[in-house]
């Protein structure tokens, strides 16, 4: 039998560790609702008299779900839970405000309570998902070794009970950035990895170099981004920009994908708002 690491690790079907593990394990037939299964992993700590295996299935859209299997031995057989899928919203219809739940991970607090963190999407009018996939949290209890997500409620809303733990010691990021330091703070990112630097600091200002790459191209444009955390927000910037060329622009971009973004740009003789979708 292969020796597993002492800490819990995420495993995929492509990983050599899981392939080796499966050779020495036994599984009952998996009555999964779709063929799209990925990211299986084990909860390292034994829960009661059972080991728990969680899997994401159904793709990453509206059919996304979490399926659980339990075993009395680490090496199986692993039996699907009687209440599978243990977490999903695909039965609630596409108008429900939280969709596409999956990739759950379990953690136990110092007080012995269990909670799950998982991915999901908050839907706005028209079925749009401007913030992409976000991390959710809910309480978990166990019944006959099987996980019950958000017990007594069974669905995930926009407000959930938090663990009775001290608030995180991580300091909040500043809402305003004057770029007076010589480096970007950690919340800033680029779209993909730049082949060469396109920004620098001087005299208390941030300078971006004009380059031919565009926001709708699958490369790294001269664009610095920070994640939007709310559906309701405002963003402003102070900018100095002038050009003699009609094809050069600079400004603000609300970016979702290369084919879905808003841009408020200053050009040679005008300021314009564009919508690319």
C-alpha cells in the first residue's frame, strides 16, 4: 500500500498519487448524475467511524454539485452517501440568486464545529455573473457519517452563519491607492504574465507604457487590475494622458472577460464609453 502524506492534500484523477491509491482501494458503483467528475480529495481526519471522500461533479455551471462517499477503512470500499448530492442548487432553477456550488472543502474549528468552504456564483438580473466564482462558507453537521451542509436549511443564501471565532488578523486593503510607494500592493494584478515590464514609479506617480496589446486580446495588455468584491461600487482615477494618434487610448476598464468589459477612455480629441460583449 502507498504511504499517504500526513496532511490532507487535494488530489485529481490525473495525479499519480491518486492513481496509485485507486489501485489499492475499492469503490462501490458511483451513481453520479453526470460524467463530469473532478477534484476528488480526502478529509484527512477520520470523522466518527468513517473516512470521507468529496468530489465535484456536473461541470462548473448550473449543474455543479458536491458528491460524498464514506468508508470505514481508508482503503475502502467507499460507498456513496444516501443523500447525494450533498450540496447543489441545480434543483432550484436558474432564477435562484446563488448558483453553481461545488469544490467543497471541510475544516474543523478549535471548538470542534465543522464548516465547509466552496465555490459558487451570485447571479444578478438577466442571469449574469459579473463577479465570477466566489468562495462561500456554511456550517456542516454529520448524520450517520454523512455530511449535512447548512443543516436545517439545506440551501445557500447571500447571508450565512459565521463560525464563533475571532475576526481575521489580516488588515484590510486600502480602498484608495495613491501609488506613492515604489511597488504595487498585493491586491493589484496583471492580465496574464507580462513578457516585459510596462509600468514604473517616479515622483510619486504610476506610469503605464503604451503598447499595441488590447484588452480584448489573449495576451497581457498594459492594464493593472484589482478584484471587484461587490455588485454595488464606484471607481475613480486621476490620470494625465495626451496623444497625437487617433488609435491611442487610456482610462478605466471594468473587465470580466476578453469579450465582456466596459471601458471609459480618453483619446486624442474625445472621451468615450464603450461596451464590448
